[in-house]
C-alpha cells in the first residue's frame, strides 16, 4: 500500500496512542532509541526490521467481552474484529469469506446487533460485547437456530453457516422474519455458495413459528 | 493494509482540530473506508474515530427533520419520524447494502462513500479518480454500471448511494462544521460532476465534519416510492434507481420530486421531468412523457447502453407505484 499523503508529525496533544514514545523514536533516531529500550527491540533492530520496532509501539489497548469472557488486548489499529477473533482469541468459528463486506460469512453480534466483522476495526469496538457462533450454545445444548439448521439441512459445505446462523438469530430478534419474502430480503447479506437458501429459510421459519426465545 | 495511527479525540472540537491535518481521515462505520484501505486505494496516516460523538439523534427541528451524521442506516430506516414524514428515505436505505452493513453504516459515511467503479478499486488499473492523470479504465472498458449523465472524458463513474437519491429528491441540506464555523450545503450542490477533477467527489472542504442532514417538511409522505433495479434482487448496487415523490390533489399532481441513482457522478435530480408532471393528471401516459424528458441528453458508453431503455422504464414504474396506479 502506497501513501500519497505527506508524512505527518504525530499530534502532540494526542495521548491516546502513547504518542510521546513514538515521537521519541522518530525524533531521537534509531540508535539512541535502542540504547534505552528493551531487548526485543534491540533484536528487531539488529535484524534490520525497523518496521517491527514501530509495530511494538503502535499497539492500542482494547478491552472486549467475547461470549461472556472479558479480554484485555493490545492490538494494531489495522486489525479487524474478524482477525482479532480468529487469530488472537482462536475463535475460528467466525469465517473469512471475502474480507470485504460482500458475503456475510464473518457476521457476529456487537452489543446484540449483527455486523460484518471483516470491516470492523477492533479498536472501534473496544468496550463492547461481542457474540460469535461459539457463544450461542449453552454448554452442550445447541441454540434453537443451530438445531433448526441441522434439522432442515441448512448447509452443504458449511462455510457460510456460522454467519448465516448469527444473521438468522438477529433477523428474528429484529422482527424481520415474518414471511418467506421478508426472511429472504433480511438474510440477503449472507451469501451461500452451495445454494442452501430454501433450507435456511425453512430453518428460520421453524424457529420463528416455534416462538422459542432466541 | 498500511499501518496508521488511531485516535479518538474526546470532543467535537478536538475532532475538528484533528481532521484539519493532511493524511488524516475520519472513520465512522468503516464499511467503505476499511474496504478501500484493505485494497490500498486509500492509505491514511491517521484515523480519527468519531463514533462516540453525540451525532446520532433524529429529531424535528425548526427547519424540518434533522438526522445526525452518526445515525446508523438501519436505525434511520426504521425510525418512526422518518417513516411518518419521509418514507422515501426509509425505502431507499432499506434498498441499500445488507442488514449487517446498515447496522454499521452511518449517514455521514453513506454521503461520502466512494464510487464502486471496478477500476477505481483495482490499483493495477488506470483510474483518474484514484490516480489523477493515469487515464480512465472504464471508458472503452467494462462500463455496465457507469454514468449516462454529466460524465466527462476523464471519468464516467457513478455515485453508488441509494440514500442520497432520496435525500436529493427531498431537498435535504447537509450541515457541516470546520474551524471556520458551520455551513449549510443544499444536497443538490453537495456532490459534484467529475469534469477535469474526478478525484474530487464532492464540495466538502478539507477539515469539514458532517454534522447531519436536514429535510424540510413536505406533503409527499403518502405518495412516494423508491425503485431500485439491480443484477440480483438484493445486496447489489443499483444499475438504475428512482426516487419518486408526488403530492396529489385527487388525480392531479400538485407537486413532484424525481431523482435517479446509478446514472451520474452525483445523485441526479430530474428537474425538467418534475416540471412536466406538475398540473397533469395521474396516468401512465403522463409518466411516460416525464420519463422521456428525464432521459434527454443521456450519453452511453457501450456497456451501459441498456440504461437508455431501463432508466425511463424505471421512472415510469416508480411513478406508478408512488401515485397508486399499481
Ligand atoms: C458489499 C457492500 C454493498 C453495499 N451496497 C450498497 C448499496 O446497495 N447501496 C448503498 O447506498 N450503499 C451500499 N454500500 C455502501 C455503504 O452504504 C457505505 O459503505 C456506508 O454507507 C458508509 O458509511 P460508513 O459510516 O461505514 O462510512 P466510513 O467507511 O466510516 O466512511 C466513509 C467516508 O466518509 C467519511 N466520513 C464518515 N463520516 C463522516 C463525517 N461525519 N464527516 C466527514 N466525513 C465523514 C470517512 O472519512 C470516509 O472517507 C455497500 C457497501 C458494501 C461493503
Ligand atoms: S470511471 Fe472514474 S472511477 Fe472509473 S476508472 Fe474511470 S476515472 Fe476511475
Ligand atoms: S468475510 Fe466479511 S462479509 Fe465476507
Ligand atoms: S453451505 Fe456452502 S457456502 Fe453455504
């Protein structure tokens, strides 16, 4: 990625990012910095990985509650919620399909609302409650929507399924599952390459009509 | 994605101070910006998160309905005041993106979303909008989605928003703030035509924050309709879309608003066609005449020739729905 913008001096009033430390690095030059810094930095510098040094300083503290468990993390601002869940918290149930908001495989709930985690930066949802597919079941007891997907064969390869199920639960909670037409429209943000759509609609209709709490 | 700094200035004033610096970009829902950053189309040095600012309200003010820049597309589309007073806006929003994306997308971000021209997104291709002077891949290339009005020999991209088509039809105003104070921009003047500078999508100045939009009261609530034609039934950008709003006195059209999406570098208001509707009786014939007027001056580029037929047909159909003919 190429930047067309001239490099900018970090804002001095901005304390959110501990910018004073970064300023220090930039202004005092690498060698002085190394003299005062701990060994990982020295190692990185010795192997010529200046970027790695920057990385160590660019991380931002983030607190998240994921499926009821609180996490204190330190992440680069460019890390998406999807990558954070999959790579740092090892919650790989949430899938990466397109990584560009075009398929819905990455759908999770943020404070109860469904979003595409691939276009959500982790730093932006700091302080929020996240629910992923791993958080739906209660112990060994599957969520009614999970049961319904199994019963109605709402998948083939299963890749889109976690996103479909998260979306389906939200669809009912939002009150957008009142007809086949409405379900299809409000599930349109989840693409199924295997074309399991009719069975997905059946599963959602059954859960909706069953009137169980979702 | 290139590294960037992230900051969340505590107050609106602090945001305004922060965004004045080159290389800095605001992030709201991130649904457009993060996508563009992943693809390397844009690479800010610093993101200013504004999601905590108190700009989410939807309320009735002196000048009409006010909607904060951070109101979510999903929230606006289901808001009681919006549904009551401007159902057209709700219809347009619901026709856009997906439920998940609408839960993230904000009004300000929607207004400022960039074109979906495939060449603009592909950094290996020429594109005057992304890289001024590199040429336009779409002219003579794949241009099915592209403009038929107001394009230039530098760029034939369209503005992809549905919401903006409704807002321009409803005579909305965009309210912005910068170090110099606040400024009101009529919606029709907000976005610009590509001309010699397709890199500029709109007339928002550097350092300006969108605070919200205002929609004046009108009598269109009973007879409005948003019709969007796309390659699949949902979750796709418009080939052509039409926002139609009528004020009827019995069978006579007292007042009309018409705008199109998917046809120009900005949401395209059809003033001449509106004039042709006022005073006329509701009929398919009346609507056909207006639709033919609307399409005058259209220019196509090969891949989008079909829009010459699709656009007037969509206008007629939208007017039929709005007026209750169908
Ligand atoms: C797969 C997909 C399909 C889509 N389909 C449709 C569709 O059919 N119809 C449609 O209309 N849209 C569609 N969209 C686009 C979507 O509506 C926009 O991405 C969204 O509205 C942008 O809002 P945001 O808050 O996420 O903006 P962001 O991505 O956060 O920001 C977009 C731009 O606006 C700027 N910005 C944001 N808020 C402000 C502010 N208050 N003041 C100043 N600058 C600001 C940012 O700096 C950035 O440049 C689609 C998007 C995707 C990914
Ligand atoms: S139409 Fe505009 S956005 Fe598309 S390639 Fe040409 S210059 Fe770029
Ligand atoms: S991976 Fe997020 S929408 Fe496809
Ligand atoms: S089950 Fe294979 S993509 Fe949906």
